C-alpha cells in the first residue's frame, strides 16, 4: 500500500436513524480524509435512508428490502466498497480522532496483519464493557497493549481488502453474532495475523436495549457457535470445544431459567448439521494448534476448568 490508502468505513444498520447519522458525522470529522462511507440499510422503516440522502449525500447507501442479518449486510457493503481497507463499524459506534490514521499506519508496518481489532469502550464511561471485548477478563489488564488475537469484534474491525479476496466473505448462515469468529479461522488459516490494537479506539454508545434479549439471544449464539465448530474445526478440536461450550451453555441456561429454550437450540443445531456438513472445510491442523495457543494466551482457555464454567454460566 505505497499509494494513498482509501479506507471504506462500512456500517450496517437497521432502524437506528439517529445513531447512524451520528456515526457518519464522526467519521467525516476524522483528520484522515481518504475515506468513503458505505451504509447498508437492512430494510429500516424509521426514515434512515431518506435522512442519510438529505444530510450526507456523498454516502454510498446500499438498500436491502428486509433485515437479512449482519453477514448478508456486510457482504453487500463489501461488494460496493472500493477501499484498500474495510473498516467495519457498528451504527452506534464512532472512531476516536486518530483511529483511522492509526489503522492505516499499522497495516503499512506489517503486510502479514490481515485484521485489526479495535479497543471498544463505552462512550460515556470510557471503560471496556461486554460489547466488543472478545477476550477473557484476565486480559483487561492488558487492554492498552497490542497482542496477536484468535478473533475480533465485528463492530470495530479493519480488514485488508486482499484478505476478502483470498478467504472469501462472511458466512451468510450467521444472522448475527460470531461471524467474526468464523471469518477469523479462515484468516488465520491463510497465514494472516489478527492484531488487537488499542490505538484503534472506538466509542460505543450503549443504549441499554438489546434487539434480541435473554434466552433467545443466547440460543442463537449457541447454535451459531456449534455450527462454526462443525464447519471449520478439525474433529479433534471439536472434541475439545463442543462439550465445553454445550456444558457451560446448559449450566447458564439452568441458572437463568431458560433451559428449555437452549434445549430447543440444541435440537435446531442437530437439524442444521447435515446441511453444514456439506459445506465443511476445516482449517489445517497447524492452524488449529495455533488457534489453541492464542486461546490459551488471551481466550477462554486461559481460565482453568472450574473458573471457565463459572464465568460462562
């Protein structure tokens, strides 16, 4: 990237007009100016598209006729993007002043960096919350140090265009949640690094509202995670993670009163497994071993078994 580096800021939104207008405003206020903004509207009915046309006519808007999920939305945005770097940003999040400049400089410093994962903090408290932190609680002490990662948060991640060219787009079976996890496995398998980079700082405007709450959200995430195991993990890695994930999820569901909902999720997973098996392309054993190493350093395997189950439940 010796030529001027164009960054596409990709925002997928659904019925968050005021949020997306604020995000677009903050992106345009970045001192780094080689930017294009692509907003994918997932069938909003709150006037998002009209407001964007009127306020920010330079924004490239991709309109979908209904809410098709974040993976389909991001893929539609990537198809419309022309940037060397695709910066995926949630519609209720804004980059800090120097974030995009820092991202470009970091990518230029190392061609093996395929993905940069941002430090995402609450816009009011400036503290890391549950949104955007994919690592263990132990890693909070290292939140201001960069390190190699096994995954990234989709709401604040910069990805080289060439990575999509080599590994493909997001898995569209995933409506929301864990799409970054599945994509990360392919990124690692292609030989790229995923870097947690705190100088890529993003402010998340927590609303206190969840589009899908409680047990239903946990059920969807549970199904997605297990399907990713079947799709991408070698069988020996499935044997490690599937029982741990299943046991922790059922334990949490029992404590929180939605065991039956998670049981239905398990049945849904079994029903979808045959079709996912037809798509199955596991990562190489070498990549799986590297993934385990990264998990031990900054993921759930940094915990011992007792504390891991306690934390996950």
